[in-house]
């Protein structure tokens, strides 16, 4: 499908485009790994909402989830995969392309 001037529409990754998942991905992009509580505080998402978004990103292979115990308390650590890093970079490039030529 192309527009009348022959340009192809820009495809963006809708899985990443959802605001909660975009926040998770951008936070994980700049750190080696982060725990669940850190992400919950940084994103402002509820426990259940964050957990749901994490599951979708993990199912797509964009993040790795490691569950461990610190003493007797469960501790969940998340890390972006190389595929997740590539997907976010492609998403960013697509968004930048959409804004090319837009001026104030």
C-alpha cells in the first residue's frame, strides 16, 4: 500500500508503541538490568499493569526476566535482549522518520 505520491506508509512497532511498554523499554535501554520495584517506581505503573506489560515484552523476546530470592524475598530482575535493543532502535528510527520535515 502506498500513498498518492508513491511513498510507503511508515510502519511502527505497535507492541513497543503502547505507552507503558515504551516506558519499560526506554528505561531498560539505558541500564544493564533493573529490578521490578525500580521499574514500577520509574514508570508509575501498578504492579499488575507492569507485570502484564513485562509478560508481553518477554513473550516477544524483547526482555529477559530472572526471578531469584534475596534472603526469603522474591526478587525479579529484567534485562533487555539484543533483539529488544534492535527493536527499540528500529522503533525510534521510524518515529524520527515520521517527524522528518515537521517544523514548529
